[in-house]
C-alpha cells in the first residue's frame, strides 16, 4: 500500500510539473485569455455576493451586512402574492411557446444547405440581417405595422372587409406577437450556427449516398441530421438553461395597461418591484427563484441526455 501511495504521489508530482512547464511555455495564450477571466470574475462572480439580500430585509442606510436576516420570508411573500400565479403562468407559457418553435432554424439550415448558386448567400443575408435590429427598434416597427388606424396589417384587413384589430393592446395577441417577432429576428443567427455544423460533414458521405441513389430528403435524414445532432443538443440544453428567462426588455417595451394580464412576466415584475418600488430584498428573492428554476431544469435535462448517451455540457 505504501509503495502504491508513493508511486501515485510521484505520478501526481510529475503531472503537476509538466502542467506548469506547459503553462510557462505558452504564457502568451494565458495573457490573451486573462481579460476574459477578469471580466467573468468582476461582472459575473463578484456580484454573487449580493445574493444574500434575498434572505434579508435590506436597508440602504444599514448596508448589506447590517441588514437583518429574515430567512425565506421574501420567497414566501412572493409565493403567497396575487402576482405569483399570473407572472409564473405568463413566463411558462411564453417559454414553452418559444421552445416549440426551436426547430425552425434547424429546418432553415437544412434547406439552405442544399441551395446552390447565389441564392444561398442572398437567402442567408435576408434571414440574418434582422438579428442586427435592436429590440427598441423592433418594438417600434411592430407598433407601426400593427397600428389600429394606419398600420399595414390593419390596412390589409380593411381591404378584405374585416374590422381593424388593436393587436398591441389585446392580451390574446401578445404571446404570438412576442414569440414570432423573436423568431423573425433570431432565426438567422441560429441558422448560421447549424450551417457551420453542416460544413463539418464530409462531402464524400453525400457523394456516396448519391451514388447509391439517395435523394435530398434521404441525405438530410441519414447524413445531415445525425451530423449536426451534437450541436442541436447543445443548443437545446442552452435553451433549457434560459427557459424561465423570457427577456425583460422586449416584454417591458411591448407592455401596456391593456395587455398587462398576458405580458406581466417574472422579469418585468422584478424590475417594477425592485427598481420602481425599491423593494430590493423582495425583487432579489424573485430573481433568485427564477434563476434557481433555470439551473434545476438545466441539471435535469443534462442528466437525462447523459443517461441517453448524448452530447452534454458536463
């Protein structure tokens, strides 16, 4: 046993020595990555210190340390509030709605991968350029196009003899406008990711399939889809990791008193209760609950995929 322990210690020592030598030999690479590490520490990890506010009755005059601990009182207050069911239901509904449309960029990438000539670059540019539009401009465009009096959509409805609809004020229309405008804005970005994964598939696989008489649909099913499946799984895991994070900015900009029953999500509720209502401990508890659910969903999905022997994050 003693000899085994000594041998193990020697191997560990040699491994550590080799690691340090490699780090010293490639010190330029570590210098290059240093700004990113500093950024993560300062802006991602250091703010975690403030999470204790969620378990305190925070007072700005007393500071974080001197504020009294209240345990899970802030969480209980949120769970018992009238806003809990509404905000949670709206957030889950929008999240599921977006997740159902997750395959759209995959389908677009598979179709574009089989385009030839200049059409591929033209279609790719048209799909990708909405990604550069800011959320503020996007919501402004929606307000103009869906205006009940002068909007383009209501103009066509009037031409067809149908009454105008105030889309931005109808709670029933909020989720569809929110999700489909997001698809229009971000589908191009997802398509590029999957197109990049498709370029890693060796062309000889397609050549052999063509020689065997496979058509495009067969090649998509048996070559393209299996080839990009690891990328699809990673993107799906990332989507589950932000399942409860619908997006504050867009929801808040689209929100008005008329559609509030459908547009009040956890992120907008945290903003209103925290910054506008100065309930810092309460809003921190709500935000922490939201992130904890995201983390739990990510861990569960990662574990399920690991059992299925698929690509995972860890």
